[in-house]
C-alpha cells in the first residue's frame, strides 16, 4: 500500500450540457455546473460526509470521486493514478482500470431497485465474484457469500440466500447491497443517501453496521446526504470529516464536531437551523434564516459567492468576488467572514440581510 | 392557543382488506380526536397505519380497503356531521371546503398538461366559487408561501422545483378556506431546509387562517417542533397520545421511548443511540396481545394474552400499555433529555405545573 490517498480530487469540475428536449428547438443549450473546482482528499480508512440540498451537486461529486462520472476539468486520482488516464490508456497505466473500478464501490439510496428482481440474493451476490475472482470455485464463492450475509446480521444466511429481493425488508435489501459492494474488498464505498429510504428505527442500525465493517475491512466511506443529524452520527463516530456543499462547491469542510459546534460559513449555520432537534416548540419555528428559500438554478449560478442571493450576511463584496477556501489543516471555509482583515467588512451590507452590530 | 373542543372525532376506526394470504387489518379499532385549531402530529414508521388514520378522517381510504367505525365532524356552527354516512356529492364538497388534504407523494398530484393557474380555476369552478375572489386568494396564499404568484400560476408543474410544487399544492388545498388541513408526509421528499421552511410557513398560515392541522410524518423531531399534541402509531393503532411535551419529554409507552432513542439529533451523544431490535408485526398476522410485546423489554404473559387498554396518565396523556410505570426505567432516555434534567422519571402521574 502507498501513502497516497485512496482518492484525490484536484480542482475537479463537472459541467453538463442540458438540452431541454424537443420543445426547446431554438433555445441555447444550458450548461449545468454540477461540480465546480472541488479539491478533496480521502485517505485510507476515512469517512467523509458530504451534505447539501438537492441540486447542489453532491451526487455528481460522489460519482465523480468513484470514477462513474468523467470530470470536465481537473483530475480524479486513485492512489496517485489518474482514473480517466488509466481508463483511456488501459494497460499502460500504473494501476489498471479494472482494479480501480473494483476498489471503488457504491450503495444506492433505493436498495430495492439496485438489486435484480429476478435473481435470488445468492445469484446476485455470486455475480461480482464470478467476474472478479475467476479462480475461486463455486463452493468457495458460496461460502464467502454466506459468510458475508452472516457478517451483516442476516442469520441464518441459508434462509436469506434463496430469497428474491421482494421477499426482503428494506433493511435487508440494503444489507444485501452492502454485502455486494464489500465482496469486492473495496477501498472506498460511496453511500449515497444510503439510509434515507429506511425506516427511522432501522437507520441507526444500518449506520452502525457500516461503521463496524469500515473498521473491520479498512474501507473508506464517502457518505452523501441532506440530513445533518445522520451525517453527524455516521462520520462523527469514525472521527471523520463533514463537507458542506452549495451549488457545486464545497463551502466548508472539517472534523464533524468542529464544523457543527462552530460553523463558520453562514450556509452551514442555515443547515443547522434546518435540522430539527427534539424540542417541543408548538410550531414556534422562526422564519427561515435565508433571504430566499429556493435554491438558484445551477445553470446560472449567482456571480461572486454563489450563496450571496440567500445569505443573511451578504455584502456588496460578495456579489462580485468569489471567496477561496481558507483555513488550516483539515478545516477550511470559503467565506470572507473568516478573514477579519478582508475588504468584505468595509463593503455595504445587502438589502434584507441581518448584520446589526457587526463591524462595518 | 388551542381551544379544547373537538372538531373531528374518530371512533373504532378499522380498515381491513383481503389479501391472498388472508384478511389484513391496517387500522385496528382506533379512537382519536382532533381539537379545534390545534396542530396534531401523527408519527409512526412506514406501515404503522398513520396514513390510513388520516385518510379515514375524510373517508378517503382507497379500495380495496374497507373502513368501518365512526368519524364525526363538528363544524364551527351547525349540527355534527357523520362523515362515513355522507352521500358522495356532499362528501366531495366537504373535502375541499371544510377539510382539505395534502396527500403523500403530492408532487405528482398536479396534472402535467395543465398549468398551475388552470388547477386553481378548476377547483374554484368545481365548487361553484367566485373565480375573481378565489384567484385573488390564490395569489395571496402563494405570496405568503414565498412564491411569485405570476410566475407560479403561469408555470407547468415540471417547471417548478419540488419545494415550489409542494408550496403551490398547500396553497391549492387552502383555496376554499377550509377549517381543517390534513397533511400526509407533506415534506418527506424535500430537503431538510425546505421542510423546515415549509413548517414555519404552515405555522404562520395556521395562525392567520385559524386552521386545524393534522400533520402526519415519520420524522419525529420535525413533529416535535411543530405539533401541539402528538399521537404515536404502532402496528395499526395509536399507542400513545398527549400534549407534545407529554409525549416527547415524558413518554410512557415503551415504543415511544425506544423510538426517541433511535432517532439521531445534533445534540445527542453517540452511545445513547439505540436501534429498536426486531420487526413490526405483519398486518395479516397481528399477535393477540399487545402488538409491541415481541420487541418490548417489559412484555410479560399478560401483555401477550390481551390487548392493553389505554392507561390514563393525566387529563391530556394516555398510553396503551399496562407497564407505563416501569417504562421510564426499562427504556431510559438519553441523559441530556428533558426528563433526566427535570428529574421527572414519569412514575408520578399527573401534569407538571
């Protein structure tokens, strides 16, 4: 094993050409800036949770990180090897593309639709082994599958192996999907809203299971969600990091508790507000702390800081200048407010913002 | 403040339907009341029967489900109305004009070939309402939901984001000035920020239009923030009902307590989280006694033999469990919970001052 991170995104950009269909014959094609200038390293045995609203590009970022989506700019490296160079050059790459593909796995949000309805659990799970472990005998493969089913709590495994997906509960389907990705002994698993479709009483159990396996198999997780509480539970226990994403950019990243206890970016604070606690309030919920509750379209992101149209702390400076992520070590925030010397503080607050008593 | 009089009363509501494997009861002899001008939150996991209970309030249970029991609506003025006995046409009128509903999966309930304005206009003409006044109200409602009326009314459903569609739908439900709004998982498909924003808007509308709201969700923290009273559904029945503080801060049904420990929130320490072991019962094969017995640490022979009646814990709080006294010790809540802070283990019945 090398010291290289499992995955390294460097100034990665994914832009899509979006044609609106037949009715739009004369329209210009729009460019959706799904991911823009994201740099992120995921070392071995690490957990990173990416949080953001729908349309912020978090799923695209995840797919790009595991080589399912080709970036339109910047690079994605697996242990130092550029994934798309490996794919294009095939045998000339230091790490063959097949090995990269196998090392990067995914569990989807909807476990039901990610399993073939016409195949038993066993047949579904044997498939990847047949492809990647051609030297194993049928018996060895079956033993491996049954062992893994037992590992994820589907006991006795023989009971589950011959069932079809519709004969499994949502939690069991998600475990099966987890087994399928683990059979590849991956270095990184992308878990995209992997517990959101499960019943509330099952989510903690599923996250515990993923953490246990992470520990046991030294797998890293890229966990994607819109739910801050679940992300905190999952990444926090693994001493992982949390990354807050807004309109294609990571606006704040750092160790879980640091980000949540001392959020620096106004958007992180907004997401914290949006996360319900168990307090009884009889509906005394304050007005949303954003100037607009709808997210702007990623085809035409606002100028300057992309959050400025909704930000409660925006000033003139934010409408023209885009803040770079600053900070030290693991903790970085892309907001002028982090720098007390910034000219932001001298510029005029925008209308509708709430900055009473702040230095001007 | 809520006035303590009943606007909807459900008694002995049962929904059954035939399945190949046998008769399934997806709502089992449920009694529930909704108070005028309150927000009642109904929480439960998928398949617990919470949507069935909501649909029952409007006699909107879909075939092949058969609803029996009684549902009485008490209008502001006039005689009580037995909803299950209403002729089809009267029921249709009542559904929009008195009790409106925003269903689950509502994002697909707009007709894709009509723009939003046509949806509002059709609803108005179907109920012989004045179009001009109605559209004026539509604009007012849309603006209150942070939408630009001109832009939204002229749009087709696919041109709006999920959060915008959901808000447009809430405006449509309130178009005919109903007294009651029943919302089944109205924000489930949306981001937390949009969910939370919509909740604060719902609360604003409730105050302004003096609405009674029944809000159904699997999201316990969300309901805790919003509701005046909370009902917890488990296995097709309402197992605990009380004021929000009763149910969240001193719950007495072991299931409610277990559910509170299974839902992560931002303040809870990690080792306090505890999944609920086991599965919910099959609607075709509900055990004879307490439906939660198989998963409950307090279950004994009596629990397994007979369905527990409601234990009246106070004027406002009841739970279907014969071990409500032992529940706080058997299923302790997190150390930083309100219960632990106030030293109230719940064994002393009665209300806090």
